[in-house]
C-alpha cells in the first residue's frame, strides 16, 4: 500500500521550500496550484464549461481564460464563485488523483499532494498523513512582505483571510517548524519521513 502524504501550511509558511526538499529526495510531489492552472487550459473539460457558463468575454484574444477578469467577476459575486468552484474543484481533484494513481502504478511507495488549502477545501480524506509547515505570524508576515513586495497591510490581509496556522497545526500528523533555518527545516522533514518509514 502506497502512502499519500498531504503537505500544507499557510501563505508563505514554507510549503514550496519543503516540496523542493521532497523532490530532491526523489519523492513525487503533485502541486494543486499547478493542476488548477492545467485544468483550465484551452480545450480542457473545465475550460469548455467555464466558457459556457461565463461567456466569451472572459477570454483573451488567443482564446485563453483571462484569469484576472474571471477573478474580478467571482470576487464580487458569491453565486458565480460557487459556480466556478463547482467546475474547477472536481476537475482538480480528478487530475490529482489520476496523477497519484500513475505514480503508484509505476511503483512509487510514497506520493505527496501539495495542497495549500487542504483543510479549507476539505480534502483531508484523500491523504493518509498530513504535514503542516508552520511559522509564527511575525515570521510569516516578514517573509511574505519580502517575497511578494507587499505592504504590511496587504500581507496581513492575505494571512488573515486563511484558516489560522495554529488551527491547521492542531490537525496535523506532523508539524515542521519553519521559523528557523532551512537546514533545521530539512532536519525535521527527514526525521518525520524516517519515522514514517518513507526513507
Ligand atoms: P509557501 O510555498 O508556503 O508560500 P515558500 O516556501 O515560498 O512558502 O516560503 C516563503 C518565503 O520564505 C520564500 O521567499 C522562501 O524563500 C522564504 N523561506 C522559506 N523558508 C525559509 C527559512 N527557513 N528561512 C528563511 N527564509 C525562508
């Protein structure tokens, strides 16, 4: 039985940093954000349904979905946001699971699903174990401002729009404290993987 690990955290808590370490260990990582972009590529089933629902006005000249335009529409309209999610979310889930199956068929003993909104999207039943990458709010704020060039206000608004990291931490099977150096984070990751007999 292959093990599926869910990797999650908050914005700028260090998920990508940990995902990169996992890939260096040759552990396959399936990135929900990448899949979410792939399923709305021109011609995909979700693309066709989005155009049917929202019309040609949300398309760029080359036929691709104008993400900013679509984002602006659903940002102000709860009903439309639900409609969009009802198209995109199942497509993302289906593709993630198909990719996981492909890895397992190839004999991979462990697959990681990197899902920033694992808890918010209620996807925890897809994984056997959950790793939460944790930082305290001051570190999160500082790293987010630096990485994205956000003001303190902009960064705080994004952090506070998510489920608190402390709550996510409480639902984790393992927590990586990423307040320290990258090396300290790698040490914790290796410890967890060893404990779970993955390495
Ligand atoms: P996420 O994927 O959760 O949004 P990232 O892995 O991109 O977070 O990390 C957020 C930012 O903080 C990035 O700029 C990254 O380089 C930096 N960072 C991550 N972990 C550390 C660390 N332990 N020490 C210093 N900077 C870090």
